[in-house]
């Protein structure tokens, strides 16, 4: 992706930088670290999660938030749950909810099978559960309670976090068009930065010329610099 600087009320600049350049001096350990990491949609992929944690640790980042879809698809739901329960907060994703309630009709066959398999690893009901050892029953109860207590959104200062969309968190709708982002900006005028997951597509919505939101597609390995931008939505 070429470096670009779309002009609007503010400026968003995308650059490819090396790892050292991506960590501002003020954010390094011992310098009043204010950086935080926002992760989402790991879907029980333990190797991917470990790689990201390794990277955030190397950068001295201590605050970590997770935006939902902890499980579903991947082979390590229990290990990933063990990992993420130590994050500052985790939100409920649609696959997390599906594991608790059973796969919804909107899921495709692969998602349905993955949900059923994941559910079999942590569910609490049925004869099989009664036959499990007490330690295993206790462990499953902890996973179940953790998932049951996840919230659909969270506000931290001027930042708003949700899995799917800020307009109605938990309804499973996607933010796909600039109009969706514009509606969220209007609904939450006190929020400067929205962070969402769900789509598995990295991109940024921001108010461009004449307050019309604009969209920047982002690829991994890019550093995003934002200047004088009133509000942002990072997906
Ligand atoms: Fe997801």
C-alpha cells in the first residue's frame, strides 16, 4: 500500500515503519507508558494470540483490551480463554454468545460446526458433564461464567469499544459503509475514538471533508498517524 494522506478536517497518514520506529519514546517502559493494545476476533487461535502478546510485550504495552469473538473456529478455546481472562476487559462477540446459546440460523455450516464443537469443550449440561471429574466440572463452570458475564460494549474516557457496532452493540450488525460510521459519530458526540471488531477487515473511518466520513483501508505492518482528527472509528 503506498503512503497516503487523505485530506479532511484532520489528516490520516499511513506509513510503513520498522519496529523501533513504531514505538514512540514516550511509550517505552519507564517513560510514563500510555500505550494500550486492542485485540479482537482471535477465534481460539492460540498461536496468533501468542504472537501478538509477544509483540505487545516487546513494546512495553501493559494495558490490553479484547473486543470479542474469543472462541469459535480455532482449536484452542480453553487455552485462549485462560489467556484473555487476564486482559483489562473482554467484550462479548457473536461467536462467544453462540457458544452459550447454540449456533444461530444465520451461521454458515462451518461456523455452526465450529460452534457446536467449541460448546462441547466447555458446556455444563448433559449426562457427559455429570460424568466429568470435579476439577474438569469446575474449570468448565469458570469458562461458562466468564463468557456469561461479558458485556457488549465499554466506554473508557473518550473511547468507545464494541464487538460489532456502536449504534446497537450486540445486534451483530456490521459497520460496512461510511454512513454507518457517520451515524455512530452523530449518536456519540462525546466519543473521539471508536474501536470495533467483527468484520475481520482492518480499516479506519474518519470525518473527512464537509463532515462526510471517509474510509481508509489498512494493511498489517502499517503505522497510522492521526492529526487533528475529531473522531475516528478503527475496525
Ligand atoms: Fe469474528
